[in-house]
C-alpha cells in the first residue's frame, strides 16, 4: 500500500510492517444507511460518510492500534507496525452533524456484531487484540467495554492506554482527536421470533421488600428515563415533553397533500420517528392589558398541547408585598415600556418514514401513533392510482406545497407499512440487579421458648418462666456430656433469604417508549378484574350521585339506573413499578421465557364519587358503594376473567399472604423448579398520588433533591382510585399492556373534529368513539391497543428490519400489479374483432332452408333440417 498525504498530515511511515486479521466478528449489515448528504430545512446535515482506508483519519487509527497491538503481542522492537486493513465487515465512518457549512465530525469504527460502534482507538485496541488471539471468538475472553461491560477508564488504566496528545507521523500539523456521543446497546442480527401467545398471566401478591442499602444505591437510574419522566410528570413544568426519542408519531402536514376526491382522501398526517426535542425562543409583541387579562381568566389547561409559554413571568401568581416594593414598581414600569416578550415553544425533529427527509414541527402538531389511522377512502385512493403514475423511487421524494397525490401515493404507502411493521416489535431495556429479601414462613421452625397466655403477662411471671427454661437448658447440656455438641439442642431460627433478580428500567412496546414509574393502560376492562370484589381487590366503584341524576334526566325516569356501570365499564390502569423475565413451563414439558410487569392497579371513578368513605380496602367485602357484592375468601382464590372482542384475559390469581409468594404460582410445577422471582411480605404502603415508599426503583440512584413523580392528571371530571390492598401489587403478563396513558389527549386540537364526530349519537361512530375514549381510559383498553409480538434486541434493529420488510413487500406488490396489467392487456389483444351484422335479411325464399316433416311412423317432434344434414 502506498501512502498518500492528506490535509491533516497523517501518512503511513516508511517501510511499515503490517498486521492482518485472519478472523473477524464483522457484519456489514451493522453499517449505517444514512450515508447521503442531505441538507434539511434549517440548513443542517446528519449523515455518516464512509472513510477510505488511505485517508488521514484511517491512517491515524491504523498506526496507533498497530503500535499498541505489537507491544501486547511481543513483536520485535524497531519496525513500524500498522494495520493492513480493518477486520472483515468493518468500516470507518465520519459522522457529519450540524450546520452544513461547519458540521461537527465524529469518527466511528462500525461493523462488529458485538458492539454498535468504537468511538476511539483505546476502545478498539482490546477488541482487536481479542480478534488476533482468540480463534474461537469466545466473547468472554474479550476485554473491551462492550464485551466485558466495564468502564473504559478501568480498561485504559489496566492496559496502560493512558490518554496522550498524539502527533502526526509525518511531522505535519497536529489534529485533535474526534469525540463521539455515548455508545448505545449492542446490536446483533437474529432470526425472527414470534412469541408464544398463550394464556396471559396475572396475580396479586405482597410487594417485595428491597434489601436495605447501608451505603446508598450503587446502580444508576437511566439518564434517558429520568429525563423523559421528569419532563412529562414533574411538578412546576410548563412545557411538558410527552414524546420520547425513537417513538413513532403522526405528523400533521402543512399544507396537506390533496386527494383524488378532495379532503376525504387527502394525506393530512405522515408517520415519523422522533429524533430530538428542542425549545425555541421567540420575541413576540405584548398583548394589551385587556387581552392578557381575558386570556388569564379564560385559559384552559390542555395538558397534551403545552407547546407554548411566556418566560417573562406574566402568568405567575402576584408576589407578596415586601420592603423593596419601590424597586419592584420601577422594574415593572420598565417592563411595561418594552413592547415585546419572549415566548418559548416546544418543537420536535421528526424523521419521516420511507423518505430521506426530517421534519421540524411544533409539539401541538403531532399525535400518538394510536390516535390516528389512515381512512378507508385514502387507502382506496392509493389503490386507484395507476402504477405508471406512481413515484416508486421514494429516495427522491420530498413533500411540498405543489406535491400531487399520485406522486406521494407510493412513498406514503411505504411509510404506513414501515410504521405498521415497527409497531409489531418489542424489547425490555436498561437491565439492573434488584435485590430483595424473603422472610421465612412462620411455620418453618417452632420456637422452643415457652409460650405465655394472654392473661399471664406480668413481669414477675415472665422472669419465673425464663429462669425455669434456663435451668432446664443447662441440665440438658450437662446430661449430653462434654463431647457432644451443645448446638444441636439450641433453638434454630430460619434466616431471611436474599434474592438477586435482573430487572429492566424501560421497554420498547411497539410504537411507544415506556418506563417504569409510569402510568400504562391495560387491555382489560375494570369489570373483568374481580367484578364482585375479591381478597385484596376492591369491587368496581359504582356511578356517582350526579351521574345517576344525569341518567335519570336523560331517560325521564326515576328508576335505579342499574344499566350505569360506573368504573366497571371503563379502563384499568397500572402504575408500572417492575419489569423482569421468568421461566414458565410449556405444554411439551420444556421451559420458556416470559416477561412480566408488576405494579399497583387503578380504576377511573367519577370525581364526585363518595364510595371511599367507610371503605375497608382489600377485605373482599362490599361496602355498599361499589357495584355488586364481594365474596369473602379464606385463602388463595382465582377469579376468572372473561374474553372481550377477541382479547383473552386469562385469570386473576389472588395469592394469600400467609406464605412466601412465587412469581409463577403453578401447582403442577415443583417448588424446586420455580427458582426465580420469589417474593416476600412487605409493610410498604401505596397511597393515591404518590409512589410506594419501598418501591424497587428506590434502589436506583437519581439526581439529588429530586422527588417521586406524581400521578398524571386524570380525564376531566374523574379521578384515579387504587383497587389493591396497600402493600400488595399485581403481576401480569406483558401482553396485557395496551399502551401508554396520554393525559387530556381528547382536548388536542388535531382531534377536535374526531371527538365531535364521536359525540354524535349516530350509530356509525360507535367504533371510532371507543377507540378514542380508550386512549384516556374512558373505555377498556382492548378498543385501542398496542400488540407487538416480535422481539428484537435494539430499536435500531427494529427500524431496519421494519423498513426492509416493507420495501420488499411493496416491491412484490408493485410487480404483481404490473404482471396483472400485462396479462390483462395480453388477454384483450387475443380477442377476435367482432363481425358486423348484415344490413338486411334476403327476401329470396330459396335461400332459407326448408323444414320438411317426414311422412313416416315417427313422432311429430322428429324433424329433419334439410340443407343442414349431409345424408
């Protein structure tokens, strides 16, 4: 290889000694796909440029890695050791991001099936040494940060890779090392796996008690999780960011792409992925005092559309008067002379699916993926577009004001298919070790100490009994002799067992990013879970007095209005507190894996419902306020649930708290085989509006001076009510989760027309109404649910596979349409032309064949057509 000088001054040394890789763990499918330079609407670029092997950046890496490997491989001192090339399947990329005129550059070596990217030379050196010294490619022998899961600073210190300022080999100008953002989880190609959709699991158990940490938490809370939850639920925040990076949303196009028939089949929304959220500040003219006062008095708190706020403090409550009121009045006078104010707005940068284009849009112009679906008229219009008019080259399409429907039909169809495929994937993320203790059951060992009756509790009686017991104990030890062990007759007490369990902080669930300590909707209706109440589960709350009076006014009757279901007809919620994987037995006798969720259950009751007064939570008895009566249970019970709209809900297992509970209570499985997820009793109390004091997530460190997040606001006119006994939690299969809960989503301006249509009493809007109401829990979750069934380890892998499958499917569909058209044209061409009929019928009687009746002994029905028979 001949050296070639570049601008940064790194060239190959004279007479280098090359180091080659004979084996590799590289996979070209790990390479990024955004390698084309595209300038967005704000003049920014974000793409990965492949770097040739003889460019200065690659030469720098090859020389530094080769020199370090030569030392560790004990090669002779003297020659200049250089990598001849990268391991097979590897490629160097230069990440260009920022302003197109002066982008930021970050170097990444990509291609390993075990690491997403190597950001620096010290990160790659241990991995390269492993490739050269381990022919079996056993990942356990690799010392890099991605295979060994150790901090890079420890690896650098142990291998002597201390950071130092590098100099070019040619004596040219120096260049600073390039930095890279934090590496994400490793990706690997895996075979499609479809989950075994058996009977879902659900149970109620005592909340596990975390082990006390004497020195504080040693495991950190995910930075992404903390940021997402804090910007959505923390108190005192005006601009709430409800959507997270990587989530799938619908973006409102401005202007929409007109359809073939007008607005009915117009393309008004385009699916896309959130790339980042940012706040923009803008100076606007101040409104006059009258308009500002009316705005304060008539303002409505639309939670899902908090996209704008002033930062001059004009909406804050008036401050109390103080001694420096004169200085404040002077400041206010100066503020009044300023004719403008600063307004902050929340914007999302959305990567539109199917096309190489990013869209910057205000927060109030996006919708959750479950809140919208293309209309039937739009889908039919796409099918009516002739194939020759479609723009099947989606890489060149960009929506604009002049875009025609036929031009956008193919890219939009591809985008919708990618979104549908992506909604079918799931994976848990951010694993951590959760330690909890299991107290011994009360009947494991019988205490040898004397028992005292309740009427014999004086101090004198206790002292006499203790002295008598000590005397009997010393006599038994003396009789046993000095050679016998005295510990055999001493009382033994069972110790609490400490269990370590791998849990997860988050979850990719179809289109949504879900974190623990977050509110989620379940597929079940409230009436499907203990409809009459059960042990540790309250019965569903009935309607409030105002709801009954309103129903009577509508019906014009004075009956009991038993048809009003109250909370039983609404959705069921869970405050997600834990995610973990358990071993479950299969029908064939083998063992499989299943992910489960734990947390507190909530129902939605009327705001003025008064059933909480005098209620005994979790006793399984009806307090007279719920709908129906509960049955008293003496031990573990099972309340069967029903199946609605094709959703099999399985059963809710109510476990008695008198013994340690198992995460998978199955009488057919021996206790010795059920080794994972053992739970214990707990004295923690779960209160409405706050987190459990002894929640498992308290073992994770969090920012100082931070407080638990409050519950999200309920739908207007309702409130949340916990339905489990304090200290208990529900354990459910993951496929019972319908999706995230979006507060006040029905007040979103983009859904105003849909809500008005749903409120119409016509029967045609019943299904659409149920889908809308389910997003806020006003209807059961099975009406609008996320149902992913395919597991992939990373979000990037999900997106790539969804894009690949969608493109292959549409290309096959377009080829099938082309074949159908060719066959139709060929069939039309094979038809003979029609013969014209004669203009008149000839009058010559001789030209018409005569019909003669034969004079024989035959039936009159037997005739001979002369002229048509040859005999």
